[in-house]
């Protein structure tokens, strides 16, 4: 066993060669922690992607995260930031004049990472889908006949969120928006 001694006076035993002694200096660890500590805290504070309800500034983080190209169109009542991902998928983020991402639309070969896109609203969608499934199963049990549910469009409408997706493998598209954040004069059909 070898003994590790720190200058703080603590001694620890570890497996190793007999008679081997190592002294670790806290004077080398402290500067490293002083340099890395703030950097790690900054990484925790920076949002890695924009999500529904987030700010317009986070759109650039999305572009970096997805390694895509960004194009923006500023309408009178909202701005659309479209990120084209190398796979060809497109994600459009709709930003209100107040600077909030009020809607998101997507289309591409694969369904996007909804947890990333929806942010805190992801759990709401998951819960609503679970409730829909439970209601369908309950109605099947009452009717006595079991019908095989075909895959089809997904629609979740709650007072605080609308989520719709349709398509099939290699062709997914959908929208999600927060009705309360949609600017006045903008229709839900504008989010596409």
C-alpha cells in the first residue's frame, strides 16, 4: 500500500506498490480550480438551445448546437429564424417583438429531439399523450373489441400549448406554439 499525503495534513491509503509514497500539492490544484470553476459555472448558465418560450438570443445557440445555417426573415409582427441542419432538416423558430420564441415548426427526414425543442413544455406533451393513450385503452375495454391503433398524426391541445406532428419515416413535419405568447394579429396557421 502506498500513502498519499496532502500538505493539508490528511493521509490516505491507496492500493499500490509497497513503500511508494506520493505527496500531492494543493498549491497546484487550487489555481486549476480557480481557472476551471468559473468556466464550468458559465457553461451551466448558458442555454445550449432555444426552446419554446425561450428568448430570441438563444436561436444562435441552436444554430451552433445543430451545426446548421441560419436565415432570418423579419415580418412586421414577428421574426422567423430558420436553421437548416446538415441532414437537410429545417427548424423554424418564431419570435415575437417582445423577444420570446412563441412557436416552432419543423420538417425533415427524422423527428427532432422534442425535449430540446419544447424545453419545459416537453413534460406537458408527454403527460397529454399518456392521458390520450389511457383514454383510448379505457374506451376499447368498455367496447369489448380491441382495435389496433394505426400510427397517425399526433395532436395535443391544452390551454397553454398546442403540439401537432404528422408524417412518416423520412418525412416528418409539425408545429408547436404557446397560444398566450402568439402576438396580436398573428394566426396559428402562420406557424408552419
